[in-house]
């Protein structure tokens, strides 16, 4: 009967760890994008700003997460089929795709900018 308790504890702990991992990976993706966009290391640690950026455009960020999993997690390791040296090329491609997706999401998450030109006479 004691084994049931260990199993339930392990299952609950595993579920909590899985959910914490999802939130952490989502936040870290936004933090890295915010750091790169603002060119300020402290921007990665402004979690309120990062959270607002992620939540304002949640659909694009979910696409970034899924695209990153596809490009880096699935397509990247396929390079091992080509005599292991292919990993270098496919992982480079995967990271480039991930960077592009993150850049597009950051651009779409920023408020629109109005360009005001001075009229010189």
C-alpha cells in the first residue's frame, strides 16, 4: 500500500515540475528576446515587462515555441543521419530559424511607432 503513496507523490511532483518547466522556458524565451531587442542585459530580468510582451501577443510566441521545438529539437538532430557532421549544418539552420521567429515575434509585440518629420522651409 505504501507504493501507491510513492507513485502518487512522484506523479504529482512530476506534473508540477513539467508545468514549471513550461513556464520557465516560455519566460526565458521572452527574456532573451527582450534582452536582444533592447540591447540591455537588465531587460532580460524585468519580468513584468517580459510577461507583458509575451501576453500581449501570445499567439506569435506560441508559434515561436512550437517552431523552435520543430527546428532545434526535431530537424536539428536529424543531421546525425548524414555521418554526424550534418548536425553542425542542421543545428545551425535550426538556431537561425529560431532566431528569425523570435525576431518576428518581438517586432509584432512592440507598439506601433509613429514617424514625425519636421518640415523645413
